[in-house]
C-alpha cells in the first residue's frame, strides 16, 4: 500500500483537470465539485489497489465511473448510449481547410454549447482527447477497446463538426 499522505498529495496535482472535466460532464459547477469530491473519496479508499502507472488516467476512470453511477441513480430509465447516433452524412472537414483551422475561429462559448449538445459519452471521449490522453489511455479509462475509442471519437468529432459547421465557413 502506498504512503497515504504522499498518495493524496500526488492525486491533488490533478484536481483542476478533474474539476474541469467534471464541469463539462455535469454542466454544473456544484455538481462538478460533488463529482470531484466523490472521485477523491473513491480514489483514497482504493489507494491500496493502485498498481502504479498513470495516476491521472486512473483518477479519470474513477471520475467517469462515479459520474455514471450518479446518472444511473438520477435517471434509472435513461436510454443507453448509442454510438451510431453520432453518425453524420459527411464526417470530413470542409474542402480547402483543415479541421483545426476551422475550429480556431469559433468562440469558446460556441464550442462549449456544441459540447453540451453531445451525449454524455461523446462529450466525455472528446474531453479526454482534449485533456491529452492517448487513445490507449482513453480506452483504459472508458473500459473499452482502442478501436472502439477511435470510432467513437471519430463520430463525436463529426458531430461537433456538424454542430459548428456554420462557424467554419
């Protein structure tokens, strides 16, 4: 078992990233604070099970699981996420300009609104990508195969492109 004090200090290095991610997941500052608190309670309670490796990815997985648990308690009859629902008619960026160049012109508020319009699962995968996790780390956090991450991320990006297309031209 790791030294509890040292382990707690190391986990606190990721507090801001967990809060930011929680804010996007929950769409509420108060709920994000509750989610981060639950994440840390679970992480400190499970410190003995941490086998080393990427602590940040481990914390994000705990946060994701806590978020899912909260949503299940709040909406027990909510429909399951359907990745196929993200499919659009055209997943390619506009001709003549790459996707990052198009998105730079969009204001933060418009991007945030587009993110909030995505399903919880799609928003989570995009935000984990933006946070800098590799596809392998995202797969570990989400508990799915790397190929699944690639396809879901592709569909989520296509959905964002569709929601932000008016700003790209």
